[in-house]
């Protein structure tokens, strides 16, 4: 049956074997110091980019400080960490050898870090290289190219939207011209022509009505004289009879013409009503086309004035300084890590040796007890 763990026995084992943790710790610290001093120094330069929200005319400005909006700004990390941009930086500053070694992807993971600080609008670009001046130059170059790239993408997107809006405005202008030139269809003449004809016919009807009244009066007068002369058996009766017949014929002709004009006026009136209805419909279509064209024209003007300002604006607030102290290797950090690791290893070794010693003593104890009984 295994014996219970005894802290006093373990402390005694540690005291007897205190050289083990000393040697392990010393060797670990020595190795950490040697490795840290042997590794080449590397310097980290950091450039900071501030992401300004869109202009006040953009409705998204109301969400400029919301956590969701700030989290959405992490997409700008992809601009700064793009392989194409880093490859251009490698070519410009000759970070790779003539054979292109090491590979750009693995090299970028070692030397470049891009992150958007949590709950802020600050984008950081950190570059780690053996040469501090080159590290700062690369960080500044990547920051400048990131700003230029985002501006170019934003302007290209806005100009694409502007081009589409202008195309729609051209279509609306063409539709407006067609509606203005179309005019009312299927009616005999325009409203103006029909109104002029109706006015002319109305004047003619008024004139004929007056003439008809005079003709009826003359016919009545001639008929009365004819009757009077006939009763008087005058020789002028025949003359007045012809006058009365001529007056009646003239009145009938005027009455027939008046009826014709009245019929024509009714027809023209119906045509005028139809023409006005068609003109009203056409005017409504023209107003609708004008409204659509004016709306698109205002939208084009707004888009043209807002090109490049409808999205976030990136500006470099700190191009970074030439680092004076190396970021790696960190001698103190490496020694602390080696010390902590050595303590863990020493504790494991001591536990293992203590367990082995306990098992060895357990195997040796029964013979000793028998020997002691025989002596007694």
C-alpha cells in the first residue's frame, strides 16, 4: 500500500538535493543570457493613423462613436496589411534579397503587425527590422500608402455612383424631351387652334343671329304691306309680295346657316374638351418627367460635391520615430521566463527523485525489520 505524502520528508529531500534547483536555475539563466546576447537586435517602429468619420452631411455620422461602428473600422486593417502593399514596400526598401528570399508571406508575418486599437479610431502599423531607421521608414511608407489607397478606393466608388447617377439623368432628360414634344394625340388640332375656330364661329353666329332678326322684321313688314295692298287692290301688291317672299327666303337661309354653325360649334366644343383633357394628361406627364429630372439633377450635384467625403477620412497623426532601444531580444524578459521555467523544471525533478527515493526505501524496509527482530 503506498504511503501518504509527507511535506516534512519532501522538505528534507529538497534540503538534501538543493544543488539540483541551483544548477537548473543557473544553467537556464546562463542559456537565456547567452541566447539573448547572441541574437541580433531588432527595432520596432510604429505609425499611427486616425480614422475620421464621414462628413456631417452623411447620416452615418450619428453612429461615429457607437461600439458597432468602431468595430466596423477593423476592415481598414486589410488595407494596411495587404500583400500587394507590403510587396511594394519590400521592393522599395530592398527588404528581400535578389532571389526573393525569404518568402513575402512568412516575412510579412514576422516583421509587420497591423491592428485597430479596441474602442478607438486609431490604426497602428508596426514594423520590426534590424535597422531602426529602415523600420521607421517602412512604417511611415505603409501608413502613407494606406491613406492613399483608401482615398483612391473611396473616390473610385463615389465616381462610379456619380457616373451611374449621370447616366440616369441623361435618360430622364431624354424622356422629358419626348414628353414635351409629343403633345396631345388623336384630336383635330391643338387647343389653341380649336379655341380660335370656336371664337370665330361664335362671332359668326352672333352676326347671323342679328341678320336673322333684321330679315324676319323685313319679311314681316313686307307681308303686312302685301296684305294691306291686296285689300286695297293696289297695283303695288305684287311688288310687296315679291319683297315678302325674298325676305322670308333670306331668313330661312340665315336660319339654316345658323343651325349649321351651331352644329359645328357643338362638334368643335367636343373636340376642344377632348383636346384639353389630352393636354392635361400630357402636362401631368411632363411635370412628372420634370420632377424626376430635377431630382436626379440635384442628386448628381450632391454626389459631385461629395466625391471622396462620403466615407471615413484617414490621416497620419504620428509617422513614428526612429526607435532607440531594441524591441527584441528582451534580456530581462528572457531571464525572467528562464527563471520561472527553471523553477518548474526543478520542482518536477525534485518530485520525481523524491518519488524514486520513497520507492527505494519501501523495498529496503522489510529486510531491515527482519534483521532487527532476529537480533532481539
